C-alpha cells in the first residue's frame, strides 16, 4: 500500500478516513517546536520535529508542514524537499481539520526512506523565512507517519498504518524577559516611598 502524500499520488484510504471524523487534539504522537532568529521583516524559523511513538512501534514520520499564510520555505533537512513544488495541503479529506498548510516538506525516497523521523528521534532544519513585522508565538502544524504497526488513536486521524496528526508548535527559545535595572530601581524607590508614608501615618496617629 502506498503512503499518503507521495508526490504525484492522492492519499489512499479516503473512504475509511471519511468515516473517522475530525480530531480536535492530535498532537500525541508527534511534537514540534521552533527557534526564531533574524529581525522584523526577515524572521528565520527553524522547526524541529520529534517522533514520540514508543521504540517498539513501527511508525516513522515522513510528511510535515506548517501554516504561515504563504509559502516561505527557505531550507530543508538532508533527504527532505519541498512538497509538490510548493503546493498547499489540507487534511480535510482524511479526517483532519480544514486548515491550509502552505509550507510543507516530504522525504525524498518514498514509499520507504531512511530519512524518515524514527520513533524517539528528532529532526530540525525545516526552515522558513517569514517576512512579517513580528515573529509568531505559535504555529499550526501537521505530520503523517507510516509503518507496519497500525495506529488506532485516540489522537490523530486516518487511523491504520498511515495516521496523521495536527497540533500547535511553540517557540523553544522563548523566555520570560528579566526586569531591566531601571525597572528594578523604580520598584525599589516606590517601595521606599510607600514605607516612608506608612511610618509617617503611624506617627501622626499616636
């Protein structure tokens, strides 16, 4: 059986997929995060995809994409390339959401490839150059896996040997900003003023 999303073939098993329905939470068997570099108008996003299937499960990730409002693919990991010359993708016909994914990658050697993301491993280098004023704080993604082990949920869609997953990626390099020295000085001065007023008030009431 061919896998979903070979370059020039429509996905298989559509009739079965349509009976499954849509999943509202489909992140369980894949995890995605990204880093951001660059500046306003030219952000470079580097996505890292992790296969969280157990080591005894024969299911490897081979097709991945994100939704960013346009095709801005700037690079691919080794042995991966742009899906179908940059065409968009949607999972509607296979039980997933109607989200349009416009930055998509696929392994080069289908239907079986050593460049797939095996269980317990991660792969980065899915690069996007985003020409927006601000970098996104989260990005919607999808991924498909393939293998001899049949997957029956509860997360995902298109259950069987070729399941799909959807979720939301967050920045791995995001951190809570530390207060600046001037802000700390201002807080300290306000505290001193507050304490001085409390002492003044207590004396006046004696």
